[in-house]
């Protein structure tokens, strides 16, 4: 690539004009595209090579970062599990299968990497305006880069590619149709319609998709396509995906959209003020459904993340009620996998949020003799004694106090007896202190 051509390509990243807002003033990008038009096939080859290089570089960067992130995620998940099993403050390193000193680190290059977003957009716009069909393969490849999707989709509406349809359908799974719809989703939809994508093609892609976000987005696409007799999937077919999205504790918008969609599917009449509860967790019934999903490895490939999301909200009131409902269910044959996960979550539940702490303790005691989850139930009961059993044992209701003491006597070790003595001593101290203040 000659120096002049290289300078023109690099100028494509500068889309602003010097006057910022004067639409009649051409930007360096506009001027570069005008000059590239005069250079013929040489310019097209240079643009294709430059864009291809950028796409390869960012794909490599994302793959390396994902590898590092996956290792750290597995380490954190194991830390959570070991903390549940052995308690806080224990040296977990001796129990680990993933030693801390084995964790990979990002390279300096990847840490300092900056996505050349504006340059990619400029090159795609230039290829679009030049209209050379040789650009079709690289424009199709650009659909795998979320930042390039709208511009690449628009370009492929004018520059035909035989490989565009599968790539366009893949691109649907990558973009959020609720955010900047006219800028992000509409260009993609226009291109899909240009290529005559049918309901049958979209339905086939939907059935193959495993990511919750992807399934919901493909479902949305199908609401914009004419029915060719194939039929759209029922809303219940994305229920699992919506439950996963409803547990997203890092994206409030996504969480509330998913909760609202679940309400519609379930014909729920419950109304909540999303503005006052913007950061609140989802309702207890959604969390209970999430426990059932994650316990059985669903959604496929996303169950570990769903378990992590459940663990991060287990201290909340809705999570406490969901765990309580799972463990106190009256089913004669409760699902062992669901019980096992709920018992792990119970270790972090705030017992003050339970509807009936004694009923919860009763359920844990009953489950302690369960052939598959007995050890976990006993661990949960002993670990939560201070907040769960002890307050019940010292209350004025004689029947509840007696039942709580019976459960305690059945499971207590010398350590639990020592803790109870400490609890009653502490309670006595604060009681005397309050009486002194009242007299004063």
C-alpha cells in the first residue's frame, strides 16, 4: 500500500468536521472517500486488506481475553463452592483444583488494546460507496463484529453476497434490539428483508441457538417476518432464556424487560414500580424458576453463570423466599438437584427475610436424613443456627421454643452448644444494658 493510499485509509477514521455541526462541510472521511473513488481497484484491494486485518486483530484479542476470563470465572466459581462447603476464613488453597498461582493474566498488549471503531466504520462506508462486489466477503465477515453490524448490513443491502444470509441471522443474536433500534436493529432487518429471509430460515436458526440473549433476539426478529406457514415459536419456548435474563444483576434494563415479558407469558397481574425498584432483584417466583433451571444445567452452557447470579442475590428477600419455597415444598419426591442448589444458597440467606424461620429449620432438619442431600442440609442447619434456631429457642412462644430446642438437640455438636451459650450471654448483656438505659 503506497503512502498516499495508506494516509487516505487512515483518514477514514475521522468523521467529524472542523465546524462540528455544519452538515455542508465535508469531513476528512468524506474527502478521503471522494479521492479513493478516483483510484479504482487498487483502493478497493487496500480497503479490503485493511478491514480484514482489523477484524482478525480484534477477533484474536477477544479470544485471548475470553480465555483469561474463563479461567478466572472457573476459579471464582470454585471459590464460591468451597466457601459454601468449608466456611469463610478457611484457607481454600489446599482444596482447590485450580491453584491461584496458575491463573493466566492479560498481556500488556491486550490490556491497552483499543477497538479501532471509527476506522472500521469508515472503511465499511468507503467500501459501500465504492460498490465493488469484491468487498462482499469481508463485509460478510464484519457481521461477526458487533460494532460493525449496522454499517456492514447496510452495505450488503447494495453489495450482494451469497453468504450473507447465515451471517445476517448470526448477527441478530449479537445485537440488542431494544437499544437504539433505528440505528442498530432496523438496518439489519432491512438487509434481511432485502435477501428475502423467510420465517422458516429464522425458525431454523432459532432452534439451533443456545444463548438466552440470542434466542430472545431471534424471537423478536420473527415478529417482523411474514408467516410462511412455518409458524413462530410460542413465547413459552423462550421462557428459560427470559428467566436467565431476569437474573442479570449487571443490566437493569435487560432484567426488567425480561421480568415484564415473563409476566405477560404467565398472565401475571402483579404491577411493580420499576423506577423505585430499578436495582431490585426479580420476584421470588422467577428466582425459584431460576433455581430449577440452574440445578438441571439450563440454559445449556449458561447454567454456571445463572448459578453465580443466584449466589450474588441470595441475601435478598425475594431469594430467601425462593429458597424457602424450594426447601419446604410438600412434594413427596422433591427434586434432589434443586434441593442441593437451594441448600447451597441457604448458607447465604438472611433468615430475617424468611416467612417462617421455624418452618425453614424444620425443613432443613427433615432433609438432613435425605439420602442424597442430607449432609448439605445438616451443614446449612448448623451454619445458620445463630440466626435461625437460636432466636426460636429463646422466644416466649413455648411450643415454638420447644420444637426449636428439639431440633437443636438432635443436630448440635459441642461447637454449636458453645455458640448457643455465647448467644444467650450476648442476649443477656444487651437486655441488661437496655434495662439500665430505661431506668436512667
